[in-house]
C-alpha cells in the first residue's frame, strides 16, 4: 500500500503539519515525522527540516552551537 501524498504513522494524509498545528512535522520519503521538541513553532513557515535538535529553523529556548537546547 502506498499513499498518494503523505503517510503519518501508517495513515494516509493529504499533507504534513509543516506550517501549522500543535505538533510541527517534516517529510522524509513521503512520511510525516515530528520536529524536535526544542524547535520553536514558526507560524506560516517551516519549523524544521529533520528530526534532530540541529535541524530547527529557530530554537524554542537557546542554541548551543548548531543544536537547540
């Protein structure tokens, strides 16, 4: 089974929560994954581009080198 757009935990969805919603996501291989908890939710823009604390667009608290802490 494959989804037309994206999959979230095995359920087909039209899009991931890239720019809105309580939990922000990024896509990899057609699957939606949650951003790291230390990433700040950026309204109307992408919050992260990967799962690590070093992939955040902005940090919710502080940045230590490339990582949000």
